[in-house]
C-alpha cells in the first residue's frame, strides 16, 4: 500500500534543471527482488537493522509560518500495532483490522512514516516505476546530485498517482526531495533531508525544511527498541 505524505501534511496545516544523461526506467513488480540503487539507498540508511526493531516511538512536528502541529506515534511493526497520541485523541489499532475512524488515523500514520522512513519504503512498496538521472541540480542547495524519480501507479494507497523526486549523494544518502501530487506538473513541496541521527542502526533524517524557511517538519522523542 502506497504511503503518501506531503499532501497530508499540508492539509493538516491549513493545512530542474539537469545535464544531459541517459535515463533508466524500471517497473517494480512483486517478483522483483533486486533493485540495485533502491536497495543501496535503503541499506545506506540502515535497513539491515530493521528486522531487529520491535518498537518505534516518535513525535511528528510541523511548523508552518506561525502555526505548530504535532502528534506522537507508538508503533510495533512486528505486530503491526499502532497507537496515536495527539492533543485531541488517543487511538490504538491493528493495521490489518481497522474501522473507519482508525483508517482516517492510519492515513496520518502513513504520512508521518513516509517522512521518517522513506528510504525503506523504496524496498517495501510495490506498484511504482523509477528512473535515475545523474548530475541533476538539487532543488534547494542547487548542488549536482543523483535524482531518482519514484512514480506511483493510480490504483493503490491513500493518494495514488503521486510522484517523488529524491536527491542522493555519492553515499546513497537522501539530502533533498520534492513531492508532486497526482495531476501536478511542478513540485508541490521541496525540502531538505538533514540532521541525521542514528537509532539502533537506523539512520534517520530528523529535520526537513523548505528553501524559504517557512515550512519545517521535524521529529522529536525518537525511541527505537
């Protein structure tokens, strides 16, 4: 199930130029197990340690202009059990057995999890195509990086048809990205991936900001068991 994010974050808050190069397009299928560059990205962010994670707690924060929003999550991935805590509600559920209210909460969970663990979604998700371009000017720093475009299909997930452009360095670490909502031609939001911290072997970007400084999304209270 595709997990889409930036659009949901914006709703909560109300809310390239490149050098000539060859482009490679690959269709992701359930039988495809080795996708070199995507696996390298996941591995660079500590994916090999994911199998040992029993519990992951974190608070998702968004500052936009003068407004602030936050909610906290307790996730036991091996049980697929989720608990959300916000100023208004506390909701606990199993992702395989959700009612309508829990499904609405799950949309927020998927949104926030994409911000937190997108490098792992590259090997978890199915139903997308990706292309790779070298020496592309990143949207914020304008430094030349490898751009990988992830285009989801129009069938799965809470917001099908979305596209993400991630910009990685020579070590396969994500440094910036852009989100393009289904039907849009230009990015709806571009942010940094910065302030990386390591938790039980998981390399997590704890801060994301736009170029203008009017949008900041960050994680606090991260605890990994």
